[in-house]
C-alpha cells in the first residue's frame, strides 16, 4: 500500500498527465483536438489502474509460485514426541515387551500412532491410541507392545497424528533381539 507522500506524488503526476493530455493528443494526431479534460482524465486513470492491476497480478503469481509445505509442520498445534521408552535389548523368544511413547498434545486429540521399520524385520503398523493413552494435562503416554522371534538389530520410526491431521516430527528408536 502506498504511503501518503507516495499517494500525493501519484495524484500530482496524474493531474499533470490529465492537464497535458489534450495538447499531447492534438500534437500526436491520435485524438481530435476537442478531447475534453474528463475524457483525458478517464483515459489516464484507466492506464494507471491497468498498471496497478498488472502489479497486483504479478505479486499474486509470485506468491503462488512460492513453495508450500505438503503437511503441517510440527508446532504448537501438532503433537510433539518427548520420549520413547522401550528396552535396548529383548530376547528373540517371541515374548511381548512393553514400551511407551510420551508426548505433548495441546488438543488432547492424538488418534494415530504409526511405527515404521527402518531396519530389521520388526512389524510396522498403525493404531488409534485413544482408549489406551493416559493423560496428565497436555502430556500423554501411549503404551505399545512388541516382540522378536529371531536375533537381529531393529531400527524403527514413530510418528503421531492428531484429529486435525497434524503430524509430529518423527522419533527413531533402536533395540536388539538376542
């Protein structure tokens, strides 16, 4: 938006153009000498508005060309993983072991936990932790169980999502099956 002094200068330039338009039109042979001040003013104003419109369209096109995130970035409205608790080593006996994901969620609406295996043959999966999450204020703890049936090293990634579709930043954890 132009400042007051810029607006004043633009108005002054517009006035000069309007006053000069009849004589310029006569000299150039593009308009008959009887062009009125109102007609010259209207033509000058139309040219000025066209210029402003073109500048606005350029600004919109530049804004549309800017990269946009494909998903909401972690922040105040996204869940945030505080810690993951799972044993560093478990037996490869097939017995289940307990883990937990501690997180902050201002909306208290985390409804999806996803665990993706990055290394090893650990079972990836997703579930709704709504009924098993315990809350203390905006701090939630979602429990999970897992097991191994063969010796290996496992690296897995956890992501939380809430009811609005906002996702947490991922958190990785590792353990070995012996």
